[in-house]
């Protein structure tokens, strides 16, 4: 289970709504090769 953004702290704004402190980033890096130096990164927050 992946829940992007849940590693960022949050604060309440002037209206009492929560907002993230920082930039939401999430990705998976996977190996699809015999060489562990070669990885493929899948961005999960593209376009946000």
C-alpha cells in the first residue's frame, strides 16, 4: 500500500484547514536488470 504525501508534516492555515509543509514527492525505484546499479524510477506525483 502506497500513500503518497503522508511523510510530510502538516499545519493549520488561518481558516483552520490542514496544509502540507514542503513538497509532496513520491516515487518507486525498481531494478529490472542483472546490474543493481541500473534502476528505473516511477514518479507517482507527476502533474500535481
